[in-house]
C-alpha cells in the first residue's frame, strides 16, 4: 500500500500543467522565482518566512547576516554595550545610514518602529519578538503606558534597551526581519505604504521599483545602502510561480536564474550537482490541529503517531529532509553538550499504528466523533498537495478517519487560517536564535489563540514552564524545563511536526554565488552572476 500510495502521488506531481513565464531580464539582473507573493513587506507586520526572506533584502536592522549566512555582522549598529546585570543594552548606530529617500536612519526610527509593533492598535503578528524588553508585553496588554517600555533613543545614534531578564540571545534577535526599522513619514503618510512602489521607503540592499500583485516585484540596487559595495547585482526581478514543475521548466529554458520552489522532479534531476544548493536551517514544518474542533488530545496524538514521516519526507518532499522526532529541530544547541538539543533529548514522536489505534479507541469511548469528515487546508503548492494527500491516505488507512483537502492562494490562506476555518492546517516555524525558546515559546496560549487554539490545564502548565524559563539563570534547570515543556507539547499534540527544514536553491549555470542564512532566507545582496 505504501509503495502504491507514493507512486500515485508522484505521478500526479509529474502530470501538473506547466505555466508560461516571462523571460529573464538581461544584464546583471537576476530573475528569481518564489512560490507566492509575500504576505506583507512591512517588517512590523511580518511573522511569515516567505515575507521575512524578502524583507531581509529590503531592510536592515541593528545587525544582519554576513556573507556566509551563518553569522552576524554590523547593520545599522556600529557597536553595543551590555550592563553588568545583563539587562540593559546600549546600541551605537553609525551616523551615515540612510533611508532609500536619502534621509538619515536614526535611533529614533528604531524606537518608533518597535513601539509601533507593540501598540495594540497595530495588531502585529510578530509582537512577541519584543517581549524580552521591559514592560513590552505589559504595554501591549494595556497594563502600562508606552513611556514605561524599555526602549529609548537618547540621541540620533544611541538606542538604550532595557530587558525584563538577562537574555543572552538578544543581539541575535535584532537581526530578525520584524525588528528592522520602518520610516515614520512613509508609514504615517499612507496606510498602504508597503503595497505600492511609489510610497515604499526602506534602508536595505534593494529598493522597490514595481509591485505587481500576483505577478512580480521589480527591485533595483539601492545606491543609499550603507554596504552597497557588497551588492553585485544591479537588480532582481522576483516572479511568483506556485508550481514547482513550472519553475523547473523555466530554469531549464533560461527564463529564470534561480528559485527556492523546487519540485520532486527537480530534486531527482539535479541532486548531487552544483546547481542544487543545500543550506542548514533551524526550522520545523508542521501542521496545526484546531483544538476547538478536535478537542481530545488522545485523538490528536493518534493522528501524529499514524503518520509515516519517513515515507512522506523521503518520497514527497523535494529536499528529502530529516523526519521530525520532536518539535525542536536538529542543529539547535544543547548548552552544555557537544551534541545538539535533539540528539540529547531523543525522539518524542514515533510511528506506531497499533498505539495510535488504541489511543483513538479511548478517545472514541469518551465521545470523539471518528465518523465525521474533517478538513485539511494548505496553500496552493505542488509539494503541499502531495503531502496532504499522503496524510489523508494514512489517516484513512491507519485510523479510518476521513479528511478533505482545500487549497487557497497565499493571501487568502492565512485569512482562513487565522479565522480558524480548518481542522488541520499547514504551518511552519524557523527559529531566530540558538536557544530552545525560539521554537517553544510559539505555543503559549497567547501565541496559539488564533492558530491551533490550544487551551486547558496542560496548556496552562506549558505556559508556566515557558514563563519560568524566561527568568532562570541556572541553565541545567532551564534546559530540563524546556524538555518537560516539549514532552507536554508532543503528548497534547496541538501540532503535528512533520520534518526539520533545510533550505535549497536551484540555480542556473550563470549563477556564480548564492547564499541562504540559517533561517532559510535567500540573501540576494550576496548573490552574484557569472
């Protein structure tokens, strides 16, 4: 049955229609294909990997990824100091960083941008990125004034940030897309400033010449970028192509130069060549379960145990990633060990059909409706369709559960997701820094309220553990608590971790250099054509 299922799904992939694509631009301009239009180009509203990848090339934070993609280097900040108690960071900005309109980038721009994110009226989905800062969460919850938040520009080049607790990874967080500054005049000049090229102001490697909805972005090298001498491309045309089969055909025809939308067919054809590039990535692809609809944790865990992740990842996922055996991904450090966190903690997920059936029977005895038809929602993407079909077949074969599959274009997908119009929904997370907190804090009840809607006694226990970890200085105890939290998460199964992400690029023979960072972002500012 397993071989038959895989062959059917692969045949479906090969049969998908190839769509036409505009020819690649000439000269020192890269044509880069991604699977869909970005959800947002506003850093303060960015909580999506696809969007943050583009934002990293348009904006620059205090620090940024270097040309290897694996380490930090200076961005807007020249240096910083940390107080003796580890709670106050003083950043010193360069005085020659400019916006794309030629005006200076100042410490006040960072204060404005971060406080804008924290404003409840902004409703930033990335607001938790700032909750390490003193009173940031309290202000966002309406419990104190903005003046009590620990963010203060003392002059144009000095930004003082007070934290709730010592946070060793805070400088790493300043490099994430959401903490990039935005231009106050642009933001307050138009509510759609980030949706139109004529109102778009940024401080990164490229400026936006065109935004063509559902078609493309046209980018040009930013002459006001502080590190413009590092940028070898004159421009980038970013085209949106949902089907990985289309991008493969377009690349082979010379119509695009590079893509991160890589089909199983492309993987098979280019694996082991210098045109298919692999990059380490600290992230996990998973599926949310709407806990308001599937309320029994035993049924949810049964669904997780009934998935043959080896078959899915090695047969249907183009990059052939490692199957998930917990939520925290391989490659993330365990503080006192030469081994990584996942190796030290071990497997918390197993493929166990008999065990899954037993759990489901217990849930059914207490009222779980196993005869209902449930719904999986995904974005319109070749690979996601194959994965959803495999999950659907495994749940039917192993547990007798019925699921339908609904696909949405990228923009409407997230609307349906946050409105809770699903039973199972595609999702994923890539950590921002090397600490288990970057993954596990995602599932506190506040973070889950508009996602998997997990609640109850175990969710409250999980919340308390994550809150305790934020104040602990004894790392032995702290990491033990993270392990305890992850075990609760896997037992309760508000999510189904599927595989650990690695990022890939398929490049034409004219691409001399391409770099992804450990978050999976393609750093176009370091891309070179031959």
